[in-house]
C-alpha cells in the first residue's frame, strides 16, 4: 500500500538532484529557506525529468496515489502524441 506524507512548502525552493537505484528514486529538494527534504519513490516504472540544471527552482510537485492515476497522467509521462499507441 502506498503511503504519502506531506511535503514542506517547496514552491520557489530548489530541486538539488536525484538518485535512482533499481526501481527506487530519491528526489532531493530544498525550500527557499534551506530546509532539506528527500522524496522516496518506490517501484518506479518510469521517470521523466527534463530541462534539469543545477539550482533549478521548483514551481510545482504533484504526487499521485497509484489508484488515482488517469490515462492523462500516463500520456504526459510517456509524452504520447494523439495518435500514439501506448506500449508497455
């Protein structure tokens, strides 16, 4: 069963990096006041990180429980085009 804990307010904070090992991913985040947090993702099948540069500012983080995933979430993650057939 998935468990999600509340994140501190990281709007205007920083994405300091990530570490991926097998199907586990750790995202390292820091608030604008310097409070560090680590988001641990387990059983990750796909991860899309783009335009990442040192010191990137975080504008939005979305965490979705597995039971709440929609086709739109998956299409966005896989960067599907309207006529694409999703192959897993």
